[in-house]
């Protein structure tokens, strides 16, 4: 048997750090599994996956065979395959033995199988990314929203269908030459073309970004970042419980975002929400999405912090109306771990 350890990033700071960098690079969730396989065995039957895969050999060695997609329909698939038999495969495009330190990449849809040699066990980690991250997945979000807006704003989408369309449309009538069929198809095509004008592209991107931020691992802080963040404040206890620590941010305090990709502004029906990753768990979706409602007047300040990254800016330069609002916003973001300061605010 092979032993599979799910989500090693929940236990290993090294893997957590590695994946937190990759998720920022890919703009997509990066996950991992670790596999321990005894000598002369094979853990899985040949198959293809719905992710981009990177296999990093940690110990021992493993013999790998990789095969191209068999048909056009299997190129960049949305979903993983069932187990395949050896008879269903052709010749491999790559056959190699990975040894400790080697890295193997195979794209989404490439069939693969790995087996241990008689003289060595294998320990490897598989890093994955880009699951359900295609144009089609984006359009699944976008098109329903576009149609809803079109129905609300354009009477053409709300007009009734022809009373007799069932008589001349449908598969049974597909070979019939009829002017009414031509008119019906042209009407559908014109409505689909108009739908583009109602597509809330940026809003759909924000909704996908919101999901991505929920998937994300929390950022890994360096030692210097820790002392420049809220995590640099010593814990204070009073009457058997934690008490508030005074965070003295002034107009001259210089701040910046901890990472560029840790926040996302989203306009929603209930208001402007700021989603963030700094309080996420290392265990996938153990926590609910982290967000808070933001006064619309503060959106310019969030955009200013994003555009200024990675440079520090003084709190006084935040585009809020009053100094009190500037300090209040900076304090809130600092408390959430979203902002760090140029100089430590607390002596640890």
C-alpha cells in the first residue's frame, strides 16, 4: 500500500511557506499531498488529473511514465479521469526515474503512472494548482450575471417567445427549411451578442477572487515582518483573560500592505466588503471567509495602498477626509494583520 498524507501544509511550515509563495505567483489555490510508497509497488492506476501537477521527489526514487491526452476532448479537462488500464494507453511521451531533488511537471490532462523500483522506497510531494481555473469556469460565473442584468434592463430579453415555436424548432425539425426557423435562430444569436454589453466582467472577477481568498493559505511572515505587524505586540492578560493592547498609530506612521494579494474589494448588495487572507487557517476551509464591511469612503484608501505596494506610505497620505478616519482605518487594517509598519510599534 501507499500512504497518502493530505494537506501537509497544515503540519509543515516549510510546505506552508512554499505553497503561500506559489499561490501568489499562480493567482490560484496551490495544494499538496505527500505519498510514501514501499519498494516494488504502485499506488495508483494510470489516470489524468484536473490540475497542473508538480512532483518533487524527497527520498528514494520512483519510475514515472507520462502519456499525452488520447483525444481532443481530454486536452485540459475539467475533471479527473477514472482509473485507466494499460491496454488503453499508447507509448509514453516521457519515461524517467526521479531521484531525491528531482522535479517532474505534467500538465492537466496528461495521463501518468508511477511505480517504485525493487530496491528503493519513494517519498514525494505533489503540488497542484489551476483547478477549475479556465475561461469556461469564469464564464460560468459571468453569463448568469449578464443574463440577469439584461433581463432587468432590456425589454427584448423579456418579450414572449413565438406562440408556435415548438412546432418548427427542436431536433425533430432541424432539417426543415422554414423561414420561421431562420428568424428564430437569428433572434437567439442577436440576443447572445447583446448579452456581452451587460456582462459585469469586473464583478465576476471579484467573485472568483473572493473564492480564491477563501481557498488561500494565510501568508507566512518573516521575523522582521512579525515585529512590524500586530503579531509583534506582546500578549497582555488581565483578570484571567486577554485585554486590548493600545496600538498607537499616528499621522506620521509609515505603513504598507503585508502582501499585495491578501485583500480584495467587492461591491455586493449589502455594501462594500473587504475580503482578506491573514486570518485564514492552514487547514483548507476550516474557517469561514474572512471579510468586513467597509465604508464606501474608504475604498480610495484601499486602492491607494494597493497601488503603493511595496512602498510604505504615511498614514496622513491616505485619501480619507479627516485625520481621525485615516488613523481609524489604518488601525483596523493593522489589527487584522493586513498592514505592517516601517518601524516596530511595540518593543518585544
